[in-house]
C-alpha cells in the first residue's frame, strides 16, 4: 500500500496519532501558567498536653499531635507545585525552625518525612508558654516572606500571670497567617510518661502547678491570704484547680489572633487544615511550569479508543 493510500486509511491515522502522542508524553511536556501558590512556615506545639487523645479517626482515639501531623501531611500533598513549606516546633518559650520553606514538589519526601517524625520527646523544656512561643515565632520569621501557621491547643503551663502579659503591637499586621486550635472543648486527662517514654497513667492535681508563681503576685498583698513578702509572696493558701486536665483554649487563641492580626481556625477534622492553608487570602500568583502530560496522553487514549472501539464496527 502506497504511503498516500495509508495516509487516507483512518486506522493508520489513529495509530500514528496514538504513537506520536505517547512519544510527546514521554518528554514530560510542561507549560508556564500563572497559578496561585502558597508559602507557609508551620510551627507545631509539642508540649505534653498535645498528647491528649481527644480526636477520633476511624473510631480510634488519636492524640492532638498525631492528628496535627496527619492533617499536615495531607495538606502537603494537596499544596500546588511552586508552593513552599517550612517546619518549626514550639515548646517552653521558644519556637525553633527545623528548616526554611522548601518547594513542596521537589522536596516532598524530605518535608513529609520530617513531619512524620515529629515527636513530643523533642521538647527541650516542660513549660508551655503559648504567648511567648507565638511572640518568638513572629519575631524570628517576619522577614521570610512566608505566612505563619501556629498550631497549638492554647494551654499555658504554668498558668499565665496577668501582670506579665505579652504585647504584640510591634508585630500586628506585619505577618499574615493562622493560629490553628487543636483539641476538644471538654477537659481531658493529660497522659503521663516515665523517663523511658512509656505511658504510666495521667497527671493528677498534685503533679502540676495551678497558678503562676513567677514574678510579682497579680493581687496587692492585702488581698492575698497568708501573704509574706519573702516566704509566701503568693500567699499560703493551697490552690487546686483543673490544670491537670486539658482542653482547647479557644477564647484565648481567638484573643491572641486578634492581637497579632492572624486568623484563628479550629482543627475539627484533619482535612480542614488543607483548606485553611489554601485559603485565597494566603495565595500569591506565580508563573509555574504546569505538567500537561495528561493532554497528549488523553489524545493517545482517544485515538486508540477510535481505532479499536469505533472503526471496527464502521468498517464492518
């Protein structure tokens, strides 16, 4: 059969088109498109209250920290190429940056592995000074050009002395981002671990301070029972509260969000974190090389469908 005759044969045309399209697909074609991308630095609270198991995933109780990690790994998979994600940890009074923002497609394995291995045992101190940790994060990361995502249950431990409340006026509006509240609204016991990291029950009333004993007392001496300037500046009365239980301090986190200019979101379901990170208010437009292999691959599939699915019936 002459080439000109073959060229008029629809079977030859379909086969040639399919082969050509597959060949184009193998060269990984891309196209520069303007699309929204996102830059985030996510700081995760790893203090002990984050071990409270008040989430349920597939009918199984799951800790706040494990739920946050799962939600963050899912969000990483859904961020568009060209986006960048940095990772940090919070405990005691500081936020520590593990690594600066990395492009999420080229660095997916490294970022995903780092998130997977976050552990409460990485904590370098037992305190949980949420406002101080948030202040430290705002101070450190204001020049990175990224949004700050601070994930915490909001429990200050020991309780905050109102005399020493953090002022965020210097940072308000300088950084966009989220405060993400993790945990349930009902008080739940905090797991207790021994020096080998093995669970040994839960913290009791006598295990934790129920008031701050830092600095000057919040009340004048005349209003403090058993006050003694040197021996009992906070009084002699024994204080028993509920600090051995933990719940999401939502009102407190809303207050911090208002003072810092960040947006508060509660993490009720793992998939909600991805939606929050992809909110249009945090997007920036960038020309990104978009993968268009689907186009020649789809054309090849259509040509083969015509060749083997339609033409045999038409020619018959």
